[in-house]
C-alpha cells in the first residue's frame, strides 16, 4: 500500500471514529474490522505469516495509529 493511500485511509477512518457516538465505530471497532487487512503482509511478500497469526497485534497497531492520528490533518470536501 502506498504512503498516500495509507494516509488517505487513516484520515478517513479518523473522521469515522470522530462520530463514534452516532455510528458506534470507535478506533477499536475500526481496528478490528480493518487491522488484519491493512497491517498483514501482502501474499506476495517473503514474510511467512499464517492468516490467523498475531491478528491481535494487527488490531492493536491500527488502533494505536488511529488513536495518535491527528484529527485536523485535512478536511474531507465531501463531509462538509
């Protein structure tokens, strides 16, 4: 995943988490849903990881990133 794509995704997920009082998608819930897909190595990589290995670490990492990601990095022109 390119750096620009990851930045865009984290910006979007942070905006979703900002409305957790309405949509119930806290940073933890978002990390559970997206962590394994975003953090797992590509199937073409040389890293030997089974699909169920260390999923909790993937969730933990994405939650941490979302928790520290700035809310004011940029405005979504669709969200106003």
